[in-house]
C-alpha cells in the first residue's frame, strides 16, 4: 500500500468558505466546502482514481462519522498517515459523491492551527486541500485500487502550476516569533487584542511565503 496525497487548489476544488451559526448559539463557525478527491481523470501526479474507488472511500468516511468517530485534518501535509494533534485545524463533517468527484465539508476548529487558518481565510487567502490516504497504484496505467481516505488536510496553494504547495506550518515555525504566534493563537477567541496581533503576524507570514 502506498501513501497517496492529492492536492487541489482553492479554485480547482470549487471551494466555498461558509460562516454558519453554531448549534449552541455561541457565534458562527467557519466551514470550507468543495471537491476533496477528483475521480475518473489523470491528475497532476499521473494517477487515476476510479469513481467506484472514491465512492467506497467516501462511504467509509461517512460510516465513521455516523458512528461518532471524529475525522480530523491538519494544516499542511505530513509524510505519513498519522494525525498529529498539535497540527489539527479542522474536522470533516460530511462527504458525498457528485458526479465522479468526492465532495466534502470541513469545520475549522478553535485550535491554534485552526485560528491561523481562520485568520488566513478572513484575510482573503485562497487555501487548497490535500487528500491523504492509502492505496495501490498500477505502474503502467496509474489507476488506483484499494483506495482509503484517512483525512483531508488544508494546504497553501502553490505559487505556480504543478508546483508543490508551500508548507505554512514550517514557514510559521521558521519565522521570527513563530512559536509565540502559536501560543497567542490559543487565546485568540477570547481576546480582541490577541486577534489583532495574530492577524498582523499571519499577514506577515502570507507576505513572506507569497501565498
């Protein structure tokens, strides 16, 4: 089985950013909705995901959600299938098939990484998504079999066609005051001054990474 990661830009994923009232009346939650996995076409990685493979993978995710399992996703794309809780920024709330593609909806969480994503989206940054899963790939045709989605991560869009998405998390950790920004993000929900500081630092990160 191979680790499979497939990236879609904000536009290619037909992504929508939605603000919806929370069920407990505490405010609004932020969501992203769009294509999570493309089916039936050869993608930038020269792989083809048959529609029936995507449909089964989507069905498995929805079964997990119905059973109360939380499908968490990260900011950026780690090199394995493990979920790193310190980098979690959202949870998948629903997936469905629409034509050949697997669509989904994810909810931005009030974690430090979630606060960074929220600030970037509110600043007009177009973030993409990266499905992360496993499967077998036919070397000659590129067709994927035994496909399983583990999660969908949020990534920065590449600066040029076919380029690799820029790693936001690594960029943040390498910038001056990066660790402080993460610590401040923990309190951003409750403090307007912290929110302002976080927005300024994230805008600086956006400028440095050219995203």
